[in-house]
C-alpha cells in the first residue's frame, strides 16, 4: 500500500475556503461530483507520458465536527493497469488565517503484484504524487478565482 499526503496553499481565508469548496465545487444535493483530470508529468524530451483519471468527490464526516472533509477517489479513465486512489480532501488553516491549505491524504495499492510494486518504487509513486498535486492545484485555482471575484464585487461602488 502506498500512502500520499499532499498540501497546496491558496491565498484565501480559511473560513471562506471551506465555504467556497462546498459551494463552488460540490453538488448541493449531497451527491457526488465527478470529472476527468488530465495529468501530464514533465518527462525527458521525446517521451510522452500522460493519463486521464476519473475523479469522484463526495462529502465525508469528521467525527470531531471541526473540519468538512471530502472523500476523494480517482480511477484510470478507460481502465488499464493503474491503481485506484482513495483518500480525504480537507481545508486546513495556515498560520496566517488569510491562507488556507488544501490537504489530500490517502492511499492506493499498486496493481500487477510484485511487478506493479517495483514500478511504483521506480516511477508510479511519483506519478500518483503528481496526480494529487494537479488535483489540488485545479481545486485551488477555482477557490482563488471565487475568492477574487467576491472581493472585487465588494469594491464596486453602488
């Protein structure tokens, strides 16, 4: 089992980031949001390595009732010998409450037995980390755009 923990910091206050995450990105009916994420890590010239993953997000429960976690899974779009990731996305406050951290924690089991584990040690874990970073960056960009839009609206004179 391979574990991933990634953080992405966004210039958006913690309280607003939690609200924006819920309102901007996820269905109000409590259902799941699904989209395709394209991951194309940097590679040596002439080598193309990319994969689309199907991302599914739904509400999770924080037993302490402090955070609003989200259950996140991604699976290889179209199938194939790639792992399925399962984890939790949470918004955390940074030391400065004007900055928030999107945190993704989870794990996956490399497919194909020993050969898959060897591939995971060489390259697979790096690809999974890049997928996590791409997902957090995409979500972070949307949160920041939402925040900037609301802040700009406040400055417009009536």
